[in-house]
């Protein structure tokens, strides 16, 4: 009996010792926003049942010593997010909990992100997504721009194009930017007339971007925005829940200089919160004649009125001026004059002048209201306004004034043009500088209502209303020594003498109305999440021409031309287990033709047969998740029918005409793989492979072009496009990146990108005989490095960030326009016009948090 009692006592003591051992040690982890995947600095980690607590650092990481033998869990709190409990049962030594996601609460500032921006959620929303967090943006951006931050994303091809500040471009799954929807804080920013995105308008906003998500294919946007290639959601910072800010200062190659400041009050006790940010960036640009000066400002004011109502006012803008390199050159020219050669500038009486430049300011302001009506319904509404002003530089008469003589590929000889103007009769300009202006006013309202009809089913509906008025004209900016310009473009005054600031050549106004709405049902039960949605939109175009018609001519202003578009899409995601999920989506939509396809010949000539473009898309996907690795595989197929192509033609009367070519079909299909692997705490590896097969599907017959009186002025030959590869982007891309923490305060990153199967862009009307092919640009690869060193300055957290892009100085062609030999029809490197990509660049940035 005594032996049994002794045995039981020994067993109890041993068990208690084991439990005690397993309940003590160190807990680590990283706390992130469950939607955007951004770190949540300042989040509080509490040992359950005690008062012991630690805050998360600037990167969302925390470390807690646990010496309580009875501890079983930790509680994680952050303002605006639902508390989360994480078990630490069995703790013995050091336990890394990995990434811990918090979900925004119903009545929080975080709702501003979730509701307004149609963010997709992993393992729930059935679309292919890639998310770039603010942490990655800060560490990788250097002197890159928005499109380049996505270059390691499947399906993306991004370049600096001519290299000017903000002149970057992006193709997604082979589609150019006018076929990719871009939303900033849920507000669409694609040009209302042509669908393009001018990244220079937003170039400074990388400083205040909280996260950026690419939804490839149909996307999950809860607005009536039909995108062919995908959707890019850019979310700026709202009001941080924690008080503080930072100052930054950076330097880089070619005179790059940047300074910035951000500050947030945090969420005050009275429910108010304020944030602001500003920066200035300037430099000489990598190529000749690309000097730039850019600013960025941002503010947010939010008020938690009560547990049902939140309002938020956000404003931001990025005024800038930069020189441009608009004209591609032959490879031979670049080999002769150097890769930094730019023909679009010159010296005028000792002053450097960018003949091709860009200046623009497009501020955007939005007032958001979030209303939790009851436990089952929610309404979010945003009213916004954007007023843009600016344009791009051009010239008249400078063709004959080049340093190397008329017709040579050299920079402009502005002094020679100046002298010619001085020698001209009566002071009339034979050459001068001008700007093509596009000033606009854009107003809109977005409103989404969400109702939970049951525990498993939500119904959403919304409206998307927009009004856009764009004013287009050419403006004289520099007379180059002349007294005036004689212009005959205005039918109301055929012999005007014009000076700097006056309009000439054309002056017109386009108005676009957009009335859209959508309804969506979402079903979720256990491992299954599914949705089906339908949207419709009416696009109305009107044109007023102030120059081509006298003021009394009723044809001066057109009636509204209306086009009805619609979209139907649906999809489902099924989580087979905690590790595996599959999804599928399918959609069909028709969208209105662009403004220029409706009004032809640069006049109020209305196209008698405009057609909606028709897009059918579907996708299959598979996801794999463990604590160490996540991976996705996507298969997609998009068919694009009745694509509109417009071509400008010169008539016998020197008038310009448009050819509207209908019935062009294309197929974009491919497979994408991406993964993230964390084999150890200090090392993370990410990579992707994207293989596309994009080609044109049909030939077009010859098209005759007639003027207003039905006189034939030209004829476009048959276009033999069938089987020709879609150009302008690499169809196969791959990337791999490594981030390694050498010590806790020092991290280095290496990124490698590879591009192949890249065909030059081309004019389809030049494919005028069977059997032609388009020049394939040589494959290339790029290597980037970055490092982040964290330290203390006067008790404040600071970071020193270094970036080197194209470390090896690789010479490569990033953009190409194919030409065809007039005799053989061959397209080759010799007769194509190109931009060489940017060489080695570097930046160093100091960031101090306070």
C-alpha cells in the first residue's frame, strides 16, 4: 500500500513538473490585418488571465516570455479589430505562432478598407489574387513605380517605357492598361473616354499605399466595372489606430532626391482621428532630358460617431512635371548614341528644354459614410470628386530643326528654330512649342448595401454613378522668339494671331455619363463559399466641337449616344481541408466601345455601326497551405470578340479620318503558379511562373474608307492576323525572391525576374499579306537587391533601406514596335523601333519613426 501511495505521489509530482515545463517558455509571432495582410504595429498581446502584455513592433512581430505555469492562451487586441484568442497549451521552450490574422470589427475604421474596396479573401473569394503589403512596398520600392512593384506577380509585364517619371506601363495577362480596371480606395480611375491609366497622376502615392491587390481575370470588385485582364486595387492608408508618424529622406542615382513626412493622431477618445502625409521627389532621370519634380500630399479625417455610423474624408494628389522620351529609336541608333539617348529635348539659348514633357495634377477627394443599420444589414456610400488639369508637350515645325540636320535621329536644335522665327516675315512662327491639354472634372457616387438573409447567405446591391467632362485643346507654350502663330483651325475666326496660352488646332469637349448597378448573392457554409452577380451599365457620350463648327451650327453639339453594357459572373471556392482548396469562376460581359470609336475623324461624325465588345472568361484554381508553404495554380481562358480598332488616315484634302475596324477577335489563355515558402524563421522564399498563349483569331477583309460625302478616300488592305501572337508583353515570365534576416535587425532581399516569348507591338493594318510574322524580342532577366537595417536614433526606431535594381547592368529591350519591310514584309530587329530598359539604378532611404 505504501509503495502504491509513494508511486502515486511520485507520478503526480512528475506530471506537475512536466506540465509546468510545458507551460513556460517564449512565444513569438506576427500580427497582420486578415484582409490586406498588412502588419498591425501596436497590437497588444495579453497573456490570458493575467495583466502581462507586450506590444507588436513596427513590422507586426512580437515576443513574449511566459513564466506562468497555468497559462493556456494569449489574447490579441487592436483598435478596430475583433479580439483573437490563440492557444499556447503545451508551451515548452520557444514557440513560433507564425502569422496571426485579425479581422476588422463591424464598427471600425477597418471597415473603410473592407467594404469600400472589394478586397478578395484567400480561400474564400474564387479569383486569382496577389497582394503586395505596405511592408513590401517600403522595402522594395526604391525609385520604382506602381506597375513595377507588381512585376513579380503572375501574368504581369511592367516596364518604365521611355523612362520618364510616372511613365511606367503595365500589361495584365496580355491586356493593356485600358483593359485593366484600377481602383484607388474603391474609386475607379481609368480614363472615362479611353480607359487608360496614366500612372504619373498617382506616382507619389506609393508613400501612402497601405496595400495593393491584383485580382486577375474577372475579379471581385463590387462596382459595375468590366475589366478584361483583371483589377488592381490600391488602398491608401486611412487613419492609423496608433498615434505616431515618420520622416524619410532618400538619395539615388542621377540626382534622385526625396523627402517625406507622415503623422497620425491615432484614434482619439472622442472618436476623431487625423492623418496626413506629404513628400517631394526630384531628379534628373536615368536617360537624357528626363528631369522631374513631383509632390505628393494625403490627408484623412475620420469620426466614429457611434457604434452605427462612421464618416471619413480622404484627399490626395500628386502634382508633377517631368521630361519624357516619347519616340522609340532603332537599335542601331541606340548602339551608336548610347542607351540613354533621347531625341525629345534640346537647348534654347543655353537652357535645357524638354520638348516632350508632361505636367499634371489630378487630386481626388472622397467622403465616405458607413452605417451599420442593424445586426444583419450594412450600407456604405462614397461621394467623390476629381478635377484634373495638365497635359503633354509637343511641337509644330521642329521636324526640320535637329542638331544633325533635318530628318536625323538627334536632339532638337532649338536655337536654329529660334533664329528661323526671328528671320520670318512679320514675326510669324515657323516652329513653336505647345501642349496637348486634357482638363477634366469627374464626379461620382458609389453605394453598396449588404443584407444577411440567413446565417449562410448575404445579398448585396449597389449603384455606381459617374459624370465626366473632359476638355481637350492644344495650347501654345513657347513661341521660340516669334511674335505670333497664325492658325486657321477655328471656323469662327480663320485668321487668328495667337500667343502663349492661346488655343489652336483643336478645341472640343467630351461628356461621359455612367449609370451602373449590381446585385450579388454570396453563400457560405463550412468549407464552401460561392457567389453569383449581375451588373448593368449605361454609358452615354456627347461631344461639343468649338473649332470645327461655327457657333450657330446645330451640329456643333451632338446628342448623347447611349450604349448598354452588362456583366454576369459567378464562382465558388471549396476548402477540401485546412491545406487544400479549389475554385472556379465564369463570366460573360459586354462593354461599350470607347469614345473615339463613336466620334470619328476628330469631329462630330458619329459612327453608324459601333458595337459592344464581348468578353467570355473562365478560370480554375487550386491552393495549398501549410504553416511553411502556400502555393496556387490557376488556369485561365479569355475570349475577346468584336474588339474595336481605330486608325487615323490622311485624306487627299489633308483632313484626318478614322477607320473603325470591327470584328477583331483574340484569345488569351495560360497557366500561372505562385508560391511562398518559409523553411525557417529567418528565411522566406517566393516565386512564380506564368505561361501565356495569346493570339489573334481571325483575318479581316479589306475596308474602304469614305468621307462625309461618301467619296472613297482610302482603302485598308485585308489584314492577315489569324494565328499572330499578341504583342507588347512577355507571354512567359518567371520570378524568384529570397528575404533573409541575417540578424534580427538586418534583412537582405534578392529578386530575380525572367521574361521570354515576347513579341513586339504592331499595327494590324500592316499585316497585308499571308504568312507574315512579328519580330520576337530577345529574352532577358533582371536581378534586384535590397537591404533593411533597423536601429535606434535618440530612442526612436529607425530604418536604413538600400535598393539596387538591375544589379548586373543587363542591356535589354523592354518595349518594341514592329515594322515590316516594304518588299519582303519581314519584321526584324533591324526595322523595329525600341526602348532599351533602364540600366543599374540605386536608392538609399533613411526612415525615422516617432
